C-alpha cells in the first residue's frame, strides 16, 4: 500500500513496481482506470519499455478497474464469490507462479465514500493471498490522511503487510 500525491506520483510508483517485478521474472497485472493505463503506457515507453510487446508476451496484463469492480458488485455490494472467481480467472490467465498486481478498485470505492466495501475488498484480496502467490500494490491519495478519516485509514493500513508513507505532505 502506498500513498501518492497525484497521477504523476502514482504512475511513477507503478512503473517502479512493474520494473522490479519484471526483473524477478514475474508478470504484472494492472487493474487501473483507462486514464491511468494510458499514462502507464506513456511512462513505460518513455522509460524504454514497449508496452505492446510486454502485453503480447504476457508480461503485462491490463484490466479496467471500473469494469472489474462493477462485475463483482451485486446491488452495490461486494460479492466475495464473484471477486474470487474473477480474480482467479485473471491470475490463471497469466503464467503460473508469483504475479505482481497493481489495483485501483479499492481506491475507486474509497473515493465514492464506500469505505465499508473498500475494506471488504481488501479483505477479499487477503483471503485470496492464502491460496495464491502474488504481490499486491494498492495506491491511495495522500489526502485520505485527513483527521476525519484517520480511523478508516488505520483500518485499511492494518490489512496490508507494508505501508509506504506519502512522499510529500
């Protein structure tokens, strides 16, 4: 889990995360908004990577966060079984072994004010980690560190093994 200040910092964190994974020979699954997927492609290209070749080789899989999120909600509530089946299908679509995943679905929920569902989704990811080997990076806006939301932020931080502080205040 990392806190970021804006899209530039988010994309820089995502590029670093992906490069580390590729050096470990792990495929990268990016569950992000269209805007962030487009920005990622530009940043990867600028860093000397070829996103289309990474996709062709299966080293990079990109999924729309909004679409995936809608597919696991039933009447606005998270369906844990739907999440599990969709996430397993996604993981099974990449090569066997450890996978690095970047996800924005929780951030989308949080930004809508649906903290309860966001926390439930975090718990679903943790349950899936009991079955499958993956590294998950979630990104939150550092503006969540507002005094009115600190209790909720503490709850979400408790669901992560590593929490990186914001690089800026």
